[in-house]
């Protein structure tokens, strides 16, 4: 099952995305802040990252740049 990481601080939006992804055959991973999102991305190797811009613990745009600089997530698509 393909993993998709959702990094979203709004719990309702994150839950809605996770439900939809699961219903379409994906394994959703959910993080509610930048720190948890970075940890999950580095340890779970998702096939896709859905990233909010405004996050507790960091800026989503800065986090996307960090993902592109790290070997584990460099090629992972980010939405």
C-alpha cells in the first residue's frame, strides 16, 4: 500500500484527507506540525507529501526546501 504523508495542523482537514486517501487504497500518515512531519517523512518514506504552508513548529515552505535537501525525501513529490 502506498504511503501518503499529510502535514496539516487543522485536525478536521487532516482527518478528512486521511479518510479519502484510505478509501482510495492509500496508507495515510498524518502529522499536525512541522517537527512531526519531518520525522515521519524521514522514517516512513512516503510516496507523496501533502504539505500545508502555515504550521506550528515551522513554515511549510521552509520544510519543503529541507525535504529537497535530504537524501531520503529529495525525490518525493510535494503538494
